[in-house]
């Protein structure tokens, strides 16, 4: 099959998937599983699809395990009241003001996201803040939106995965790549704070400042058990962020310990697991289905064909602006395909093409990082399902609510890189 035909099939596969999800014709799990099989068969892959799907599932398995058992673990911790004192304290500081709660969420998210791990940030912030949002009646989509925007900026830090991929793919110097984009990152952070302030004003107008019931708190009946749960949770988060323990089994082990500590009775353990199993299974199944999607997209060479076609369609007149083009197109590319595929497949080709127009590889590398705020919304990013699962919002609702703000974040960052000369534009 020709490269152009494969590219068209890949584009059709992605477009069909997104359309069916956003119009609510199919659930994410069904679409992620069946749509790639249909288009994979069109490529003539036949029985070879089985191996491709298996490879994709194997790649996503560690994240799937983390997400499923992370949801179960935090479900148990919510149930036993671990976060109740923190919630009450935060409400007291915020004085029932939705604006302060949302602004606080934004600042905390930037701090926690400095480790560059979206999944860990989601687990920590949603675990701490979602009960506050529920208590005050704040729209949980604001929480998922703010988190996505914050993580999308902070995953450009030098020790993060996206940055590491650029450095290795283009053989660049870390400080030369990162330091010049710091002003753009700061500008984008200001943008997100402004978005949070806007949301806060709207929610304050809708809900008012609630001064009742914010000092009430459940009495901690067993302080030893409470602080044991707190210590266990801190240890798990440290292990998750630092990589001291295999990430795939961190919360599996934590859940087993939590069940023994809080529910010694076997029948009660079974009931508690059953109570939270639906949410964990729903989100976990989507992660494994995403593995099928990416496995077929890569295995059938549709992904590579799309990348090659993109490089060829750029007219010579736009060649000197390859860095700007890369910055803008990094949004759809990192949304529709994985970071690995983008940085190891498309960016090296882009850099070679740009070199013919005297555009240095370092500019292509910086530009390729711009779209990460939109990337964090991608249905191919496993942590996206963790976020919507923890916050109990739908995938489609999260996309519709957050996308325009994520695009705004990317455009602000791109504009500042142009104004500061980090990315060159030729008019």
C-alpha cells in the first residue's frame, strides 16, 4: 500500500475516533478498540493486527495498573476520612470563597507538577481538592482544566519526558534548549492564573461565598490509624514521584496494606473493593484500549506515513518559518499521536527539512515543546483517563471545556518565544 494511502487511512482513523467520541456516538473504550481494528484491516494487516495490539497493550500496562489501583486506593482513603482535616483547613483559609479555592488549586498544581509527572500530580491534587470542590459546589471541570493547563506547562522542565525526547532525538544541549523558553513558560503560567481567576469570579458569582459549615469536621476516632494512613499515603506518593519503587505496583501494594489496616474483616474488604471497582475498571479499560489504538497506528506504518506526508506538503516559501510552523502544528500532532512517535518520528524529519532553509535544529526543538498543553488532553495520554476518572467527569465534557484554554496557553507561549527571538519568524 502506498505511503499516501496509509497517511489518509491514519488521518481518517484519528478523525473518525475523535468525531465519534465528541458526538457521544461511541464510548471511548469502544471507539479506541474497534475503530483502529477497522482501519487496520483496510491497510491489509490482517492477522498481524493481533501482535500490534498486544505490543500496544504491553506498553500501556504499567500505567493501566497504576491508574486502576490508584483509583481504588484513593477511594478507600476518601472513605476512611484521610482528607477530611485537610479539606476543612483549606475551607477555613479560603473562607468558602470559590475564587480563592480555584486560585489555590492553580498555585498548588504548579508546585506539585514540578516533578514532571502528570499522573502523580493528578493523584495528589484531585485527591486533596475534589472534596473541597464538591463541598462548595464548584464545577469539577474547572479542576480538571486547571490541572491540565498547569501540567502542560511544567512538563517542559529539563527533567521531564518531553524535554528528554527532544534532547535525545536532536542531540541538543539541555541548557541551550530549555533556558531560552523560561520567559515563555512564565508568560503561560500568568495566562493560566488569569484563566483560574476568570473561573473563580464566575463561580463566586454563581455560588457566592459560603460561610456556613466550614468549621465542621468529623472527629478522628482513631488517631493512630489516621496518621498511619497519612504516612502510608506520603510514602506511596514519594515512591511514585522518585521512582524508588516500580511504578506499576506502587498503589497495588499500597491498596493491600490499606485494606488490612482499615478493614481487617475479609467480607468488608470485598465490599469496599466492589464499591470502587466500577470507576477503576472503567478508567483502566480505556488505558488498555488506548494501547490497541497506538499499537495499530504505529504497527501498520500509518503513523510514519502521516509524518512523511506532512514534511512533503510544506511549500518552499514557508521553509524559513519552519520553527513557527512546528510550534503551531505541535498541537494537533501531539494530540493525535504519542510523544514518542512525534519526537522520534516527526521532529527529526522536520529538523532535517528545516536545515535546508537554514533554520537551526535548536529552534525546531524549542518549537516542538509548545504544544504540550494540548497534548495533555489527548485520548492517547493514559493520565488523561486517570484525571477524568478521579474527578468523575466525562472525557467529552473535559475536552470541550478545556481545549480552547489549552490552545490559548500554547499560543501565548509561542507568541512570547517569537517576541523574545527564541523562535524566528520571517514576514
